């Protein structure tokens, strides 16, 4: 494997695309200072993955992009491609040729490619692991790296040994394993906390689950019993509905017979009405004809007026057209005069234009001759100017060299000052870190105590949340029960109110009066609306009142007549009206003295005092008794005039009884009392629900507060733990930083000494460069004098040229002025000619318009005469039509009287139909009541049990339960269900989820324990393998280093030492003693000795693990000629196994190279390459030197 080629574009000073091909042996890169040859080294380091802009001699990665020069604009991108031949398979890839590429844009975006395929930086670093190649490996060596290898900071030396021993990837894997181990331990800690919390929650949920399961069993028993009893109730309600429907059909047949007679009478009445309608239509037509004749007469009169007005307007317009034609003739004469003037001025302008054109052509010819002479003189001056620029460029290079020396002096001075300032800062920082270490230890102790306190608060918060959840479950159950009761009561109330709103349960006549109550003064509703009856007497009093509960109450006699009139007009049926003002107090009769008598019915009813006479009249002779037996006995013993009603609604009187099966719940009194009870119940339930909701909200707030407290405690625990971990890490980091600060202070002292030496050398170089600059400036002054004379001659000829140009310009302007004037007069003449034509046409149009208006006036006068003659006929037709209308009106009055008689006969039959309709309505009401009860039952099935009644298949009573004992058993089951108290049904699902999560997390914890053990085992294996590899490589390099050191120094002694027991972390020290010297430290060696020592170590490593290529950037600069020879011998010795690219100023190194690239900067700020292959050149030094000189110009 070897380095094949390097392509650079836009990188630093290499603006254009630049290609370097590398062959075997040594390739040299040469050029003067500042030309950009070190940018070749930076390009290779950059494409290999260097991330430090400082290492590339910049402040940011944007600095590597070509930033422009006086002749070129900045570029937006830099890219480098580096190609290797992988024929020996050193790189872990199947490709025989590998190209790595890197791009960077000014936006900061960076791209990497591997064989033109986008990849990551990590992919490129992994490719070069343990190959000796990379941005920081020993394949790229520069002077700064020589200093770093021999500095007191042994990290650079250790990195070389790690790369040579091949343990870099092991250290990378160990770092990754340690990171994973830290992450695993952190995960275990968090997982243990979570598992502990879930275990505690599971214990609490287990108790709630048992209670919830008992609740579900009882709830299922209640459901089964309730549904079985509901199915029986549905069957009874359906039978009641069917019976009412059958009776309704029978009464409906009777009603149809009466309705047929009514239809016959109404048919005759319709015929009479049709005749009346036809007569009315004929009368309407006659009246319309009369109106049409009147409108025609008025229209004719109006048309005559309009025509006369139009004739007047046309006369005025004809006069205006004649006047305007006269004015246009005057304007035509004036415009013809302007047209003649424009023709004369146009001829004069054309003559002046031809004269100006001849003068312009003469002046242009003279100007062209002077321009040719000026160009020749300028070319002569340009030759002198180019020579001056060339000399000035050379002078600028000399000045630039001196300036760079001065800048280097300033930079080194600043770096020395920075090093001194850094040393003082590091000493001060070490002292500050020592104090921070003491304070941090105290803070760690405090945080450990806070962690324990936060754990206790978290446990207390969890207990509070559990207690709050239990209370919320109980409150939710109570609230749900209240809402179910309220929904049932509200549904029943809405049904009753709807029946009341539609006036169900009363006759059609009563309905009609109640519907019109707002428009009838003195209406007070029906009897049932004004009574208040205790629930235990409701059946008895409902039966006692009978139809009287639907009697309509009015205040006085005056209110009766409007009500009767409304009944007659609507023909809606019968109604009984009671005049309260006509009622007086009834005499009270004594009731029987019997233990079974509960009281007089009128005394058991509450009402307003003004209704008391009505109540006494209706119920004063009615007595409520305990049972039907008592009622029968008292009725038999009474002398008449009294009625006795049992609590179940049987009404007894002497010789008569009114009774029926079951309780009546569909009467007006029942309905009114139930509406009042339900309204009160709903109000009470609303208050209870509001209180329960408030309690539930308060419990939610309490739970939210408990959760917030728990979360705050958990957050505080996590924050404190994090702070503790951070504090421990910070203490470790502070201790480490203190050591680094002390070590850095020592390094800065050595750096200051190095800078002092470099400053002395720069002062000498600057003096030599300034002497060369002074001798060169005299030649430049002579060339500048010649250039000044040429400039004077150019300026004289430019003045002559400018005068001729001014004359030519004046001729052109005169020609342009006369041409413009001729064009303007041409336009004026054409415009005048067009205006003449337009005026002649307009005059003709106005004269024609006046003639047309005169003709139209004659036509209008003839039309007015015709309309006046037609008006006489219209007046005669209007009189005859008015007589026809009067005859038809007399016939219409007689026919209308016949229709009124027919309507009276139909009204009588309609009354009979209404009475039968009331009977049908009562039957329909009973059916509707049964259907309403059925619907409420269905609604309860939907709301309570979410059952669709249409698809429901009822189940029989559970085994061992009969129909008689089922209601009692249902109530017992409900009592047991209520006794359980609040139940958290969500606990069942929550317990299953928590249990599943607990099992999962427990398994995860076991997996983490296994992963931790595997990571520890892997780290141990990595330590053993890497330590062994490092020790073996170190021993081999040590022996090689001794041999090569003695070869380069022609004697002397050296040694490599490992300080520390762990090979993975130990430092590597170098002890070097050149022949005849006994130095205590390698820092006391000269620059040349330091370079040779670093080269000896580099080649000692190459003997163990050679790098396919090596880039040496001015490493030979400190060496004298003898040491350069020894250095070159080492390069030739390793040339068969390593490819060398050397950036150098040394002539001997240049002569040793097989191929040389010269870097020049012919264009300021832009580097160019010139290559020469020396493998085919004569081996003599003179021949090679001439070839090199030719290559770099």
C-alpha cells in the first residue's frame, strides 16, 4: 500500500484544482517561505480527519477555505481528495484503490466521502485504526510534533506507542464499554427505585382488587334479579296496551258511521260553495275588466302628454346641432392656416440637417487618426509600467519577507508573554482548585443527607395519593347513584309535563279551552290543578272526583260566555265550566262514627281558600275509609246522600258501587301530584348532586395536591441525586484539573525558554533580509523615472485626442438637434392635416343630425292626433262594464245565504263525531300511558344496563328464586351492595397493568445485571490483551531505539522507561545522552539533537510497525549537513517499506528526492505547483541542482 495522489481545490492558498501524484521513495515539496507548501501537509492532515482549527493554523474551519486575493474572489467551499493503493490489503476493505474526501462550506456544513460515497468521520477514523496513519498518528510529523514528542507531556509519546502496538481500537472499545457500564449502573439505580415503588403500589392494589371482585359478584346478582322482574313488568304493560287498542278499534267503527252522514251533508255544502266560488270568480273577472278599461284610458292620456314633451326636446336638440356646426367651421379655417405654416418650417429644418451631417463626418475622421497615435504611445508606456510592476512585485516580496520576520517576532513575543501569563494563571488556578476541593467535599456530605430526606418525603407522598384515590372512588360511586336517580326522575317528569302540555286526559272541549286560556279572561285551569292531596289518599280522592277533576274553573259569570263562544266556533266538543263566584258554602253533614273512617274527603284536601266552597261541594259528602269492607258496611247502613271510598279507590253509596281492578295512576290528580313530587325530588337531587360534585372536586384538588407534593419530592430526590453525582464527578474533575494546572505551569516555563531561542534566530534573519531590500530599491527608482517620461507623452496626446473628440461630439449634437427639429415639424404638419379631416367630418355629422330631428318632430305630431281620437271609444267601453259588475253582486248575496244554512246542518253531525272522538281519546290515553310506562322501562334498561330492548332476550329468574320472593331478594342484594361502600373498579385493570409492568421491569433488571457482568468481563479481557500488546511493542521499540540512536549520533546512550505499574495508563520517558555529553534532561538538548532523537524514535517504531507513508514537514530544518546526511541515510534505509513525502528547504534533502513539487506564488495569494521527476536525471549533484532550479523558476 502507498499514497497514490492528492487533489486539492479551494483549500487555503490552493484556489485552483491542484493534483500531486506520489511515487515510491522520497517525494520533496519545496518553495520559498510564505508560498503555501505547508498547506500541502495541512491538506493531508485535514482530509484524514483533523478537527482542531488551531492545529491547522486557523481560528475556525472556515479559515481553511480560500479567502480571496487582490485578483480573485473568495470561494464558498474547500475540498481535498486523498487516494491510496491498497494492493497489500492494509486497510480493512476489499477495494484495491481507496479515496477519502472531505468538503467544508462557509455555512459550517462538512461532508466526508469514502470512494465517492457519503460517510461519517467515524467511518474514516475506523478505517485507519492501528495502521499508523491518521491525523495524529506517526505518519504525519512536523516540527511542533518533534517538540511534543520530546516534551515533558508524555501523552504524545504514549499515543505513538499505542498506535504502533495496535491497542488504539482496544482503548476505544474499553472507553465505550466503560461508558456503557456507567449507563448500565445508572439504569439499574433508576430501575430499582421504580421496582420498589411498583411493589408498594401492588400491595395497596391487591386489597382494592378483592373488594372490587366482591362488588362485581353482588352487582351481577342484582342485575339478574332486576332484569327478570323487569321482563315480567314489560309483559303486563304490553297486555294492557293491546287491550286499550282493541277497545279503541270498536269505538272507531261507530264513529265512522256518524262521520259518513257528516260527509254526505258536507258534499252538498261543497257543491253550493263551488257555485258560490264560481260566481265570485265571474264577479272578480268583471271587476278586473272594469279596472283594465280604466287603466287603458289613463295610459292613453299619459302617452299623449309624453309625446308632446318629446317633440319639444327634439326641437331644442336640432337648434343646438346647427349652432355647433357653425362653431366647427370657424375652427376649420384656423387649423388650415397652421397646416400651411408647418409645411414651410419643415423644409427649412431639412436643409439645416444636411449641412450638419457633412461637418460630423469630417470631425470623426480626424478623431480616428489621433486615437491610433495615442494607442501606440500607450503601448510603449505599458512596457515600462510592466517592468516597474515586476520590480515592484519583487520588492513587495522582499518587504513581505521582512514583514513576516517582524510579525513572527511579534507573535513569538506575544506567545512568550502568553506563556508567562498562562503560567501565572495556572498557578493561581491550582490554588483556587485546592480551595474548591475542600468546599466540594463539604457540599457532597450535605447532599447525601438531602437525598435521604427526599426519599422519606417521596414515601409519605405516595401514601397520601393512595388514601386520596380511595376517597375519590367512594365519592364517584355516590355521585353516580344520585345521577341515575335524577335521570329517572327527570325522564318521568318530562313525560308527565308533555302529557300536561298536550292536555292529555281531558276531553277535546276542555283541551280547546285550556289551549286558549291566555286569550280568555277569568280562566283558572281545571279542578285537579288547584288541589293538593296527600299521597296515601290519592287513589281514594281520584276515584271520588271522577270526571269532576277535569271541570274548567272560571272566576265569574262574565268569563263563561267567551269560553262557550270559543267552544261553538271551534266545534271541538263538550266541557263543564264551574263559576266560582256562584258557589256558596255547603251545609256540612255529620259523618258516621266508625273506627274505620279516616276522615271527610274535603278535610283531607289542601287548597286556596277561594276554592274551598268548590271542594266542599265536590267532596263534602265523601268519606275516606280504611277498606272496601268498611265502605260496603257504611254504605249499607247510610240513609243516602253520602259516599264512602276505600284507600284503593272503590266508591260505595247506598245501592251503588263503582270499582275496578288495580290502582289508577293515569288520572289528572295523580298526574298533578306526581309532577309536584317529582319537581321537589329533582330539586333535592340537584342539591345532593351539587354537594357530591363539590366534594368530588375537593377530593380531586386534594389528590392533585398530593400528586404535586409527591412529584415535587420525586423531582427533589432526582435533582439531589443528580447534584450528588455531579458533585462527585466535579470533585474528581477538580482534583484532576489541579494536577493539570500544575503540570501546565511547568510546560509554560519550558515554552518561554524555547521562544527566547527562536527570537534570537529571527533577529539575525531580519537583518539580512533588510540589507537585501536596500540594495534592490535603486534599480526600481531608475525604472520609475523612465515610466514618468512615458506618462507625460501619453497625457499630451490624450489632450489632443480630447479636443478632436469634443469637436466631433459638437457636430453629432448639432446633427441630432436639426434631425429632431425636422421630425417635430413633420409631426405638427401631420397632426394639423388630421384635425382638418376630423372637423370636416364632424360638421357634416351635425348637419345630418339637425335634419333627422326635424323629421321626427313631424312623426310625433301625427301620432298625438291618432291617440286623441281613440280616447273617446275607451270612455264608452268603461261605462257598459260598470253596469255588468253591479248585476253580479246582487246574485252573489243570495247564494251566500244558502251556504250558511248548509253549514248549520253539518255542525250538528260534527258535534256527534266529537263526542265519540272523546271516548276514543280516553282509550288512546290509556294506551299511551301504558306505552309511556313501557318506554320508561326500556329507557331504564338502556341507561342502567346498556341493553337494547329490541334485541333483548329476557332470562328467567335464577334457579331457586320464585316470583314472590324475587323482589325481597333483590332488595337484600342491593342492601349488601351498598354496604360494601366505595369501590375502585379501576383497581382490577390497574393491578393487571402494574403486575405486567412489574414482571417486565424485574426481567429488565436481571438483563441489566447480566449486561453489567459481561461488560466487566470484556473490560478485563481488553486490559489483559492491550497490556500484553503494549509491553511487547515497547520492548521491541526500546531495542530498536538504542540501535538507531547510536547510528545517528555515532555513539552515545539512550533508554525508554515506563513509569507506573499499569501499561495501559503508564507514562513513557526518554533518556538520551549523546556521545561525550551527560545531560540530565532531553529538554537541554539542542534543536538538531532533539530532531535526531525524535527521528530515532520514529524509525524505531517503523521497524516494529511501519506506516505505509510518512509526511515530514521541515523536520530537517535544525540539522547541519552531517546530520542531514545521516537523516537521509535513514530515509533510504526505510524507503523500501515506507513512502516518504518531505517538505524541506534543505538542498541535500532536495537532491535526495526522486520527485519534486515546487510551490510558487506567481499570483499574489494563490499557490501553484511545478513538478519535476529526478529519477531519470544524472545522479551528479550539479545536474540535480540545475533541474531543481528549473522547476522552481
